[in-house]
C-alpha cells in the first residue's frame, strides 16, 4: 500500500468512542492521521505526544486512552494540568497491527530533516510541525514499542540538560542518536526538549502503566530544573552504526537452510556489552557476511564491526546492540539492529 494523499484531521475534543477504542479500531473512528488539541487548566506550555507512528506499537495509545479516561470531566471535556496535543499516526497500518505497509514510508522517518520530501507522508508531518508551531511547547514525547527483547529506555537527539531531565523521568538508560534521519524526536528538538520512549514489546507487563506514569509526570512538571543535570544519574549510550541485511541475502533463526542464520535467542543480546569474538550467527555460501553496517555518515563500516571465522559470524570489537529483533518483516522494512557505545558527559 502506498499513500497518494493524506489529510491531517485536527480536533479540539475527543470523540466519545475513542475512550473505549483499541488501536485497530482507530482508522474507522478517525478516518486517518489525527491531531487532537486539548487545553489544560494550569499551564499554557503544551505537551506534544505522538503515538502509533508504527501501527503495531500500541502501548502509547493504551496509555493515552487511560490518561484521557482519568481526566475526563465529560467524555468531551478534560481537566488536564497542562495543555496537551496528541498526534495519532498510522491508523491504517494499526488496523492490521502492522508496523507499516510494504511500499509505504515509515511514519518515523519522514519528519522534517528526512531525505524524503515528496511523499504524502512527509507532507503530512510538515503539516503537523507547522500546526504545532502555533503553540508554545513545553516538551515532546514520541511513544514506541520494540519487537525484540529490550529494557525500557529513552532516545534523544540533543545533549542538553533539559533533555536529560526529560529523559530520566522515564529511565536512566538513554540512547543518543543522529541516525536514522526524519524522526519525530529530531524534528521537535529544535523547539523544545524532545524524546522518544521505548516501552518494550507490545503487551509486555507494566509497559502501559510505565508510559502512563511518564505522561502524568510530564503533565505535572511545571518547569525543568535550572541547576546542572547530575551526570551520574544517567547511563548514556551513543548509536554509532546501523546493521541491515543485504536484500539479496536469505536469513533465518535456527536451522533454516539460509545464507545467514542467527541464534533463535539473538534478541537477548540487546543492551549487553559484547567482547570481540562474540558469535552473532553462521553463514553458508560465498564467504560474505550478508550484513551491511553503516555509520552516522552513511559510510560502509561492516568490516570494522564483523568478521567471518570459518562459518561463524563474529564481532571484531566491543559493541552493544539494541533493537535486535526476530521479526523478519520488521528487519526487511527497517534494520536488524543498532550498535552502541557508552558515552560520557564530561565537557557537555
């Protein structure tokens, strides 16, 4: 499915049916991507929250639904402690519980700053950014799930004390990234503290409650502290490379007859510091790794990180993977994982 036209729906009230709707019902109820503005009772500085940029990641919607239910005076009237704007993204893919449709741009790769400037999806995100430019923003939060086993953590694109304070309200584990471009967090970072929160797998115990409590904390936080952020309060990692599988390379998990085979428990390596020589998988065939690893500047750095030892695919240097997944469709649509290094805040 490839969109040729997308209309941004803007609402100033919550339709009654949304308070009992599952994510796969939102397309019928909203008719497409929707931005909802709700005025708060105390602060004009507005919290912007986005959810379902990936249609199979429903923790954000379930947390927002619970938040709206809590603060509803009537189903269309809210007594929020801070003004709130909610962007509900790829409801068409959410109908089928898909990250995105094949042939459809990723809703978290087409925000201003992306190389994609011509698609209907990129035009839609520019409209969202232009609409939010009319408001004074306190912070921006983009809510996500993972398809592999990961801890709850937070992503940020700016190294600034207010960003660190916003991040550690959710988790002391934080990832600084510059790639991929075109993310919601990057698009809003120039306007306000902005983060993306990663809430584990959809349906994992505690994920909705954690996201809900974080939104509550953001709504009730009056200002960010003015004193320097205590650097010991954050475990910061830097995404240094993206690992993809060559489109012509077959792959699997276990004993499948593929060119590239990974351990079925591969995603348990997420956020584990791996020494050189760690086994990542095995290869069959022409002696190629089948991987394509690119750094933040898009350069091929595959040989810096991986090598073949016989038929074993091993690491060449210390590294820590994140977002490893066994979901073959997500791997083809996005990547196998990201590689990270620990980052110090000295001098920042």
